[in-house]
C-alpha cells in the first residue's frame, strides 16, 4: 500500500439517513434544528441543508418506512455531527432544545470543541458542536493533541444565547 494522505481541504459533504417517517424527521431536522428543505421525492425522501447548499442531510424511507430503530449494540452510524460556526450559535440551539423540552442525552467539553448530544426520532445519534480556534486546542509538551471529555459549561454557554 502506498503512502497516500487525503487532501487537507477534504470535507464530508453530507450524510444520508434511512428513516422510518419523513415527516417526523423533517419536524426534527427542519422544525427544531432549523435546516431548510431543498427538494423532496414525494413522501419517500427529502434533502435538507443549511444556507442553501444542495443538501447536507438526505432522509429516505426507501428501505426503512415504518421500521424500528437499529439495535443499539450493532454496527452502524454512531452519530452525525453538525458543526456550528460560532459558540453563540451552539448556545442558541441549546436554548431552543431546552425550550422545546427535547431530551438531551449528553453535553461535553472536548478541549477542541463543545458538544451537545441527542437522538433524532429514529434514535440516530446527533452531535451539535462548535470547534474552538485551532490555536486554543489542548496540546501536550510534545505538541500533540490531547482531547478530553469534561462536563460542558452549560450555564456559561447559555449566557451567550441572550
């Protein structure tokens, strides 16, 4: 195997999820999280985005209409991570989740980022997060990244939502 490294500018462009009910998923991703519907294929698929991109998330029921969530202890997607541009944006969505009484499954400070965890209607994990500036990432004495998991300062974060 040759020594190939993927280009540094490469990004994950979108995620496409199998869901059991398009409307429930649209209520969550668009109604609660604020994504925009870009196009639909009847009642079987929808493509949604932030800021008018063709799609960041695809939702379909082609093989999953009415199905139960995937088993927790089986291979599959752990979570989809949605990156917010600023800490204030994360604060606003946290306040929105609280106001909607939507169940949050976790909240962490990872040193490089702050994150809120929840499940969509099909129990697909969703991480909402923002990245700290790279120069603020925690490094050890050798300059290697030292991520961690600590409690999120939710009170400090929510102060930005006002």
